[in-house]
C-alpha cells in the first residue's frame, strides 16, 4: 500500500504549536538558565560542586511537587469544563515565573522562582498530553505526537538563537550579560504564550466525565479507585513501571546536561551551541520515528531508543572534553524525541480516553518520579564523591616528589590569574616560602619583572633560583621605598602577599601603584585590621582581592606545567622522609618542644604580663585617668577616670579647678603648720 502524505488538521496544528512554545522554555532551562544560576551562585560564594548539587535539588523538588499534584489535577481536569481552565492556570504560572527569574539578584530567590516556573510548566504538560485524545484519532496519535516533539525541537531554536545572540553579543550593544539573560527569559516567555494562543482558541474538551456534586472530592475518589485497581489492567500497569525505569535516564540527561558540562569546566559557548545542535538533530529524528511507527509498533521502537540511551548514559560518565559533549549532544538528539513521543502516544492508545487526564497524571508521576530519582542521585553523588573534573593524570616520568606540589601549584596558578599579569609588569612577591617561590616562577613565566621582599637568607637564594630579578632584604632596607625606587616612583603593577602578617599586608597595599592589583594570598592569624587610604584606592583605581580554592582549570594547568617540565620545583624540596619515619620524627619534634617547656612557659607568662600592661596603659590613656589597677575583688580600678563620651573640655576645666583647690588647701595647711611651729618656738626659753 502506497504511503500517503500525512496532513495535520488545524486543531492538530494548534496542539503541535504548544510543543513549539513550551520547548523554548525547556531549551532555555537546559542551556542559559543554568549559566544564569551559576553566575549568581559564584557571586554568592557557592563552589562548583554545591552549584551542581543545589541545581539538582531544585529539579528534584519540582518533580516531587508535580508528581503529587499531577494525578489530582489530572483527575479533576477530566471533569467536563475543567481541563482548559486548569491548563491556562498552569500556563500562567510558568510564563510569569519565566519572566520573574530574570529579576532575581541572588541565587536562593532565583531557585525558588525557578521551582515555581517549572511546576507551572510541568503541570501544563499533564493537561496538554491528555488533550491528545481530543485533538486526533488513535491511529494518528503516534505521528501527531512525534510531530509535536519534532516541531517543538526545531521551533524552539527560533527564540533560542535570538536569545543566544543577545547574550553572546551583550557587550557590543552596551548590556551586561546578566541583563541580556533577563531579556532572553522575557523573550522566551512571550514566545511560549504566543504559540499557545491558537490552542486556547480552538481546543474543546470532547472526552470527559460529567460534572458531579462535590467535583473536587469526587476527583479524589476516582483516582483512589483507579490506583486501587490499576494492577488489574496489566498492559497499563507494566507500561507505567517500565516507563518509570527508562525515562529516568532521559529526563536526568535533559535536566542536568548543561549544569554537568558547566561543572566540568567546559567552555560555555560550546555547550550552548552543542545543545542547539541537539534540537536541530532531534527534529528529523522525531519525524523519522513517527514515520517508522506506521511500519513498526511503538512497543518495538521504544526498546531501541532505550538501548541507545543506555549507551549515551555510559558515554556521559566518561565525558571530560568539549568534543565529547558535542558527540553526546548529537546522540541525545537522535533518540530523545523518539522515545518521548512514542511513549506519550503509546500510553494514550492503551488508556480510557474519557479518563485521559487522570491516567496522564499517573503517567506524569512515573516520569517525574524517575526524574526526581536521577537528579537526586546526581546531586548527592556530586557532593559525596570525587568529581571527574578533580582528577588529572600526570605524565609517567613526573617524580612523585614533584607531583606532591600539584595542589599548592594550582592554588598559585589561581592567584596569578586573579592578578591578570601583563607582559612587562612589575610584580612584587612578599615572602619566598614555598607559595611565594611558586608565585615568583609563575609571574616570571607570565612575562613580568619580579621583585621579592624577604627576611631569610636561605629563602632569598630560593627566590633567585626560581627566577626573581631583584631580591630585597627587608632586614636592611625599607621594602616599600625600594619598590618605589625600582619602579621610578610608580609602584608595582601587581603585589602578592604570601606572609600571614597584617603589617606585611599593609606593605603590599602601599607598594601598589596606579591600576595596581593586590592579592592577599594567605590567611592572617591573628586577623588584625589594617589602615587603607580610600582616596588612594579611588584615585589609583587599585584592585584589592584575595585568592582561595583553585578551580578545575587551575588544577589542569598545574598538571600540564609539571608534566611538560615547564616549571622546576626541585629547589623547593629540602628533604625526603620515608612514611615509616614520620611517627619517629613527630616524636622527636615533640621531645624538642618538651625540653624547652620551662622557657616557653616563662616567655608566655612574660608576654601575658606585657599584654596586660599595654592594655591597662591604653585604657588609662583612653579614659584620661591615672594608672589602672587590677584588683581581684573589685575588678579594674580607674582613678580620676572620665567617660570618653563626656565633654573633655569640661573635664579639663574641672581638673584644673580641682588641682587649684588642692594646691590652695595644701598651701593653707603648710602655712598653718609653719605658724604653729613659730608659736611653739616663741614659747621656748632661750
């Protein structure tokens, strides 16, 4: 029999158009939205692992809520006159949430809005899928469902290309990337709503149950009855069980693809273009599966898609590079639309058409339940296990001694990148310990003239071996003055403070010149504040920043530097100690400390007394009083103290008056004593 060209009806076309609209939202959620969230997460201090985990948790929350609400609302929607209004409500929540996501400025409100928008979207699909029995006939369902997915994939590319161009070219049109992403979300929402209008105009519910008294209560009764007797309908029961198992991989890959690729450190533009390829490939693939359904039953085609997706999931587990992500994108596009479309149409053919909403609610439970399981496994697994992005292979000929320095080297790579060193820059490294030494070498490799400030002669030699151009002995010269002289008064272009002393941190700030970058590499103990001139920062346009937690790219760079022998760390290794000797060495060090126990205790007591003396002196000066004394029963005793909030001028006048009165009283007492003495002398016989 010759195959006739398939023509869709106006109602089928309107139904297909909703797939075109909501697919734009799906594509946005899978591509640009995770990048938006990643930017907010980084600004909020979240690590890449936590970013991936929280994104997965949010997706899991959505699936749980929609899985619970889906069958309830679906059963209610089967009632005459209910399906379309509830569909419109879900649509409004999804569209409004899509717009509102662009207004969020921190990651937590963004996630909350994302959850609400995704709930609206997922809820609308329950009713949309159940409309299939109203808009077409059972023999046309496979093809119509496939066309919905196919045109959804290719149609969603239209707003996505516009949004992608807007985001990537935001700088050229004077917009920030975050603003461009907000506008992209608005464009997506408008597209989604606009493509839904034909369905809202044309759709009428044909298959339904009549309105009953207490419709909401009766909807619960009906779904309870269906669940109770579901096992009796073997075909539906076993399909739902199978669907739950295989759709897990499909939805998890869709929900987590971009987030997974971003967490792996893959280039953002490449990720977006790869997912665009997925949509393009999925268009003809979905149509092909729709045509194949006319020759082969969907029950045979679905297992083919499942087998392919199994291979895709295994391949994704070993994914580490950009080109592998592109291959993954093509493979997903080939089978994603087919398995979703055929699953939807197959289920629609085996259920009672008048209870399509109720049954598609159960269909959604299985889909969302599986999605919840997959995303939750990815989220928990990313936080409990070592990510593939954190493991890099060093060359086989790299000494294990050198390999042990990969982590500190990665930290220094991250610090150097934060400073944005340019060719010909004057760079100052304060401290030539192991971290300072690595900074010296990396700065030299970046094309800078490196100036080092150090106290220890041994470390000075290490600094020279690592490539330092000038080494300043901070014991013999003022390092700030030296840096100013060496830079002809300009100051350094970049300064790295690798010494955990606040006074030295102030030196780092003072050494920086105009447009200078100051990196506080180390932690400070004690964390004492330093004085910084805001005017100097303002007029000099200086940048003061820190450096912590290298990212995967930094570790990769460190691994390459060591593997390719581009950096020699031999001079940083002072000794080699076998593992068996560690306990003995620790015991010896403890014994050495024990030998000086009395000296340490004595020094500690002296320091405590000095601290107390200085504290009392500071307090006495602040309160303008005599020496403060510490009495065990009374606490601190302040003599002639005056509270600093009281008028000091009045205090000074009062003090002068009291001094004058005291001096007058003392003079009167002295005169009286002299007069009494004279009277006593007059009474004597000479």
